[in-house]
C-alpha cells in the first residue's frame, strides 16, 4: 500500500510489462465472470453510492490517499518502468478489493455471519502485507493495512458500493510510487488514526 519506492527494476517485478499484462488479464477475467453471472449487485458493483453525504463524501479516504504526497514527490521508477508500475498499481486496487471486500468477504459472510466476516477479511488483508517490508516496518505495514481493511469493509457496508473502496485503493497504491516519505512510521500512525476514527463513525451510521 505504501512505501513502494526506490525498488530495483527487473523483468518480472511490479514495474514490468509482464506484471502489468497479467493484472490486466485478471481484471478482464473477473469483469467477464461478474457480468456473466450477474453478480454486480452482490459485490457492490452495480453503481456508485447514492448516500455520499452520510459517509462524509468519503473525505477521510481522500485524505489518506493523499498522504503519500505530503512530503513531496520521489519517483520509485523511471521511464517506461514507471508507466508499467503506475498502471499495475491502479489495477491492483481493483483486484484486491474484488478479492477481499468482494469474493472473500461475501463468502465468509454467507458461512460465518457478518461480524466474523468483517474481522477475518480485514485481518487477512493486513497479514498479506507482511512480506512487503522488513523488521519493525513489517509490523507497521500489517497494522495499517488491517486498519484500512476494517475501514473499507464498513465503507462497503454503509455505502452499498465497492467503487469508493476500489477508487481509494487504486489512488493509494498509485501515489505510493511517488512518495517521498523517509520513514513509514509517521505516515503509518496518521493513516491508522484516520482509518480507526472513520471506521468508528461509519459503524454508528444506521442502515
């Protein structure tokens, strides 16, 4: 989610054309699958939310997505590698939301109930980020990814749309490529605080 900067360029990494193409194919396949079986409403893809006001117009999401740029811009990649990585980061936002807040959350909800589905899908989303950093930064990334996971589940539940989650996630991953933060700690603490406060607010909204 954050700190995707100054990474060596290679043939099969996040900045490669092969990675970008594979993400494109995955997105196309999921779109075809969802449309074929008419699952748009089930996964919150049938339209944009109609109750933006009570969700505070998703301003907390915008603030979090802009965090990566608060300290200026520092390119993670150069040339075409930057283009490939930028496109992939946008696609990954869609892919991860479809999987975690779509397929996984709905499957868990049907089997275990909504409360367990919220916790398990959010914690699992946090744990998959354990490989992105090293040392204490791993813990920080898991913590803020988990906080984001809880927040986005409630964004989906209260807005009845997955699109705010997809747009936010894509923006966050995209801006991470241009981040100039020297340390993950301050950024992570700000992100966690905003995510927790927004989650608590969304939980209080009546259906």
